[in-house]
C-alpha cells in the first residue's frame, strides 16, 4: 500500500531539511514524496534538488497553498494521501502505523495519529486530537491535527481536491467533505507528527485570524444552507465547554 505525501514549501529553508528527512527516513513503508515550491529565494530549491530522484519536484507558479497541494497531488499515485508543511515533520515509525491502520481497516475512513506541537516559546507540548464529526467541525469545536492525518486517495479525488479560494483552512474544509462523503474518522494512539508554531506561520502569527473566521462562516453556510446565527454560536460554546470537561475528567481518571 503506497502512501503519497505532499509538502508545500516557500522560503522556509531553515525548517525544510528536517521535514524532508523525517519523511525519507521512514521505515517499513512504501512512500512517494512530492515537494511543491512556487518560487523560493532562500535556498529552499537547492535543498530539494540535493535529494535527486528521491523527491518528485513541482517548481511551478501556484495561486496559494491549496492550489500548490492540488498540483502536488495531481502527480501522486499512492493509495493513501497525506500532506506535511515544510515547517512540520513526521515522527519515527509514523508511516508504518498509518500503513498498518489502512491494511486492517480498509479505505472507508481517514485517520489521525498523536503527536506534539512546538510553541512560540520553544516548549514541546502533546497534542490530543479527537474524532472529527460533522457537528463538531461545523460548530468549531473540533480538535484537528492535520499533520498527523492521512486519507484514501479516492476520497481526495471525490472531493475535487482542495478549494483554492480558501486561503486559511483548506484542510478543515476537505476533511469536512470526507465526512459528508460518508467516511468515518478514527484517532490512533501512536505518535505520528509534530506541528511547529512560529512567528511566520498562519497559526503562530495570528495575522489571518479574521480571514480564517470568514472562511469558516462560508464553509458553515455551504454545508448548512444558511448563515450562522446566535443559537449556533451558543452551541459552539456548549460543545467546547463539554469537550474541556470530558478532557479533564479523562486526565484525572488516568
């Protein structure tokens, strides 16, 4: 079972080699690796070129991250897809866990593993993803871990790829589409990936928060056929509080 991984990279040379090495050094897995770079000027392309034919290279102009991912996955031939940004990385043994999951469970679901986040202060904190549902995604109460998430190639193709009009949460939107297709979402206990926060990242900088909220409202309206109202906002608050209570109860019971 082949896994195709796409990395979109733009002027993040200081993180890029760690990302690439984390994927190419995975053992006991059949990996196809594609790196998309629309025009870095910081030496990133030289790093990618140094790996020769170990990497499929896409050095073309794109209209943003979602378009770059689509360009990469247009080249992919795997059964399973995943995408790792150039400032994030996989953990040892990650793809063997993912391969085992799909061999045991088939292609009727998508899956997320465990892992870590690096905060702006340099701390390494454990992430605790939860199963995604239509309700918790639509009402912004989902705990999503994109870097550790893998999905059937056919689900990506049925969804029509990533929405290139979405500049901030293209991953959220396509995972929601997978649920609409009837796929279930599972979370496994093994460590799979690390997510890095830094001043230039979307999550770390906060510079696109307003646009992110607008995109989330568009997704809600597209799925629900109506705009979010005060009752929806109250439901979001309730679901988030309930999630925190369940999480704390689970932590105390261990």
